[in-house]
């Protein structure tokens, strides 16, 4: 065990590229030891609570990735516990690409950005689409007070691993 994000993302092809380009040694410390980066700490929980949006990647049955921006008021993405996130899925353009993708492959990647402070959190997890009849309490509890959009369902993500990313190439942007 060790750094869960690295164990999931650093496939044999990735390790070969790290070796070829000379960065492999700097990542060896990610492997071995106690499991880490699979449970949110207070630092991640505070960061997530302050976000007003994130990018969600899923993969369809054709093998093509799909990335969608999910936005709302800060705090719409909720930390349920140290390994679980959830949000209300509001009616949008009604294409249902992410919902359809997750129904066939539950693996997702989430990218949470803080452009102003040049910080980003990458999360890998397993998503579950919950229709209102599946867990009405969860869907209702995730609704944003005062927001008029219709909650169609809830999305729950069980975290498999996460990683904070280097700020080197993040362009500061301000709302």
C-alpha cells in the first residue's frame, strides 16, 4: 500500500514514461508504507467546502472520455464522510452524458480548482447515481436553499484516491 492516487494513476505505461524522462526516482516514495491519500483530512474538507465548481470526467461505452463542469454555490459539493462526496444533480441541458457514462462505468475523476490561490485537488472515485426514490433524504439534504433548480437525482462518489497538484502552471484567475 501507499499513496492511493499514485497506485491507481501510475500504470505500467506511466511508470515507463517516468523512467524514460527521468522523474521516476522522485515518485518512488509514493509506493509502500501505510495507505494514504484515500481519506480526506481537514485540509481537503475545507478546500472542497469553499469550491463553487469542479470538473467531472467519466468514460462512455465507446471508450471516449467526457469532461463536464459542475457548478453551484460554495458548499454544493458536500463531504459526507472522509471517503464520500455527494451533490444534488440539477436539471440541465438534458443530455445525461455523465449519468449515462456512470451507469456503465462508475469510475470518475474530479478536478477541483482554486485559480486565485493556484491550488488544485484531483480525486479518483466510484460514482453512484441515486434517483430520488433510492435515497430521498440524501437528495433533499443536498438541495441548495433558495436555489430554484429542480433536483433530479443525487450523485455520490466513494473516494479511491486523491492528490494535490503542483501549482507551477496554474494561471491565477479571479472571480
